[in-house]
């Protein structure tokens, strides 16, 4: 009589796979007895596929038949984690991570009456591809379609009670929650819900660029209920569909608090919604984490220690100006300085710093709040944005009366900030005597470290020949992998153009000189332009020339080509 096989201790991965029904206990013990390290789920599944005579795929380079997924109920595919791959000779290949998923396979057989061929694949890859090809919330919308009596009212209908009832439906609530949760996990900064004649498009802004989110085509039917659900969360009027509305939502996901600013605007085919996600507990990076060049960081730190004056950070919306200013305030936040900010909105809560929220409806404007701040004996004042002449003049007066003022301004480059203030109505001599430094910045995407490759193309070689700073650099290109969602990039880094206001620049400003003349003087004094700072991080292997040129001004690119 043969003796029982010796007991072996199952590694944590094997124990987890047994619990998830990916392995039988006997298979787990058999793998453990081999003495092979259980390092990854993919490795164990490859062994299992060999044992049972099945195929294995990582799903990295598999071309899926998109039309095939429509033959099966999304609810079953999502619940059982089954992914139709392709149909050959009357057999449909189904990727799965659980060998013992007979109930799900039997259900699919009943729908198609075709033979199914299981193909093992890692669970994370299966889930990723299911979401990509079926769309976010496919199971929810599938369930809604099956519910009897559920009706979505058209935008033109007058019965808003039905829309409100639909918006409170558990499935609609779940769908909106899925959109928010998915956006947070993908590091999304903005969610765009856009109505068109025959579709409702959802896009996420990730690393500064919009990416379309796959959603089921039937989502258009539930457009009014989805928008109404967002309005309810934002405390907005769901009956008002003719004028723009603004609101806010505060959520907590995985111990992370997120403040969401909501903008609803009526469009031709319904109301469009944009949600801006502000992570309250995201953690701030210090100046050393901003990625400044050593020279620029030393100069900026000297500016921070000045007793009075104005320091501006310029750039378009979403260029990281607030993050830079908050990092600066964190650097100088101590017991001997009183720091007060006035912002719209307050994006991060800073410990030890007094922060004021602008409320236009209540009359709390930047100008009114700034006047009040100056009566609170501050040492340092942060103005979220200089938007008008009144705010600019008060900021100048504050700096001239012994306060250090930080703010943002919308200009294309650092020299342009001086002429912009003059255009807003501030006298040139006041700008010349109060302004100490201007820093323009842009954000470029950072290459994914998992898939970036050395770029040896003719175009890159031509750029090397043209730009001296790149002549001996190793230049990389974006490729794309599952870690970066096939974009080739993950995260962003800032480019900086720091200009200090020197006596020659003040003289040019006083005699009405142009920003071009100011720029020439600043460059002679050592200012590095945005493009030149971009070449610095291209040489570091951080980003690509295409990214730098995407955010740089045309005249800078022309300068580089000379």
C-alpha cells in the first residue's frame, strides 16, 4: 500500500490562489513539492497550464475580437472574470485565471451553444482587459437594462421627480461610484462627462492629457440619471438644466480625502459635467522634490528668505503652480513667521498656515480678503491668483509695506509677467520696485521606467545635430506597457524658467521696454528658458524631446533650431 505523500508547507501565494479557486489543494501541494519558488501568479499558472494541457497567455500582446464580447452577458464575464479572446473553427477561446470556473463557463455555453476553450491568464491582466473592452460599469448597466419599470426621462421632460428617482437607484449610484473610484486609482486630475447626439463620452485627464474611458454603448440611455446623481452629490438643483452650475463633493477612498469641484454646463445634447479631483491628503513635496536645476533652486531659496517683495509663478491652468508655491510655503513655515493664504479653491490644507477660501457669492473676493489679511499682521501672504487690477494693486502695496507676497499669474513666460502687470493697470515704477522674481513653469510627462527605450531614429539624430545640449546625450523614447496603460509615460515633472528682477531689467521696465528685450537681458544674466530646462531633463533620461517641444513656445523652438 503506497504511503501518503509528505505534507509540505504552502507558500503564501499558493495559499491565496487556493482560496481564490485558482488552484486545487492537491495542485498547490504538488507545485510546492517540486521545490520551485512560488514568485508570481503567472509562473504558477504556466505550470498549471502544462499539467492540464492548456494554453497560457500573459495578455500583453493578444489581439482581442472586440465584437466577441458583445455575444456574452457582461454581468457573467465580470463576475466570473472570463474574457473572450477569439473564435476559431467554432471554438471560442476564453481567458480565465481560475481553472475551476465551471459555473461561469457553463453559463457562457448556454448563451452561445459553442465549444469553449479555456486559456489561463493572470487575474490582474484578465481584469484589466475586461475593463478596457467592456467599459467601466458594464455590469451595472447590464443590470439596469434588465430591471422592469426602470425609465430614464429625457432632458426635455418636465417630470423631474422621475429623474431624481432614477438618480437614487442603487445601480446608478454604484456606476457613479465606480467612475470616481476608477479615476482616483488612475491618478486622474479631471473627469469629463460629455453628451453627444448618440453617445455619452467619459474621459479622464491623466498626466495632463485626456484619455477616453471605455464605457458600454448603452450608457447614453442613462445620461440624465447619471448627471442628476452627480448633481445630488454636489448639492445642485437637478431641476435647473438651462444655466451653468458649480458645486463640490468630498469623498474618502482608501483613507485618502478627495475634494471634487463640479462644473455643470448645458450643451446641445444635454448637460456636460467636469469634475476636478483635489487630493487633500496627497502629501506635499519639498523644493528638492520639484526637480529644479541646482542653480535655480539656490536662487529661489534666496527669494524665499527676502523680507518683502513679490514673487510670481506663471503658467497655464494645470501647470503645477500651486504645488510649487505650497512647497515654497512649507519650506519657510516656522514659528517666527505668520503665513496667510487666500485661495480659490484651497487645494491642500497646510499645517500651521492660515488659509482663507474665496466665496464670490458671499462677497469674499481676492481683493476684499487681501485687505482683511493685511490687518492680521502677516509676514508672508499667498494670493491664489492675481486676476484683476484691484488685486494686483493691493498686492503691490502689501509688498511695499513690508510683506512678502507670493501669487500666480497667467502668462506664457517669466518676462511676460512684468508687462502683464503693467497692462492690468499697475504703474511701471510700482512693478519695478516691488517685483523680486518670476518663475514660469510647465509640466511634461515622465517616461515609464519599465518600457522606455533608447531612441536612435533619424529625427532624433537630426535634433542632436541641431541642439548642442543634446549632442552627447542618450535620448529615450516612449514605448508603452501595461504598467503605464500603453502610454509610455507615468507621472509628470516641471520645467522651470526663473528670472530675478535685476537693475537692468528694472530700467527697461521703467522706460517701457518690451518683454522680448527683458528676456534678452535675463538670458544674458543666466536665466535658463523653459526649452533649455527641458533639454536638461531630456539629458537625464526623464522625458522625451517631443514632450519638451509640446509645452515650449514656438520662438524657443526656433531658437533651438538655429
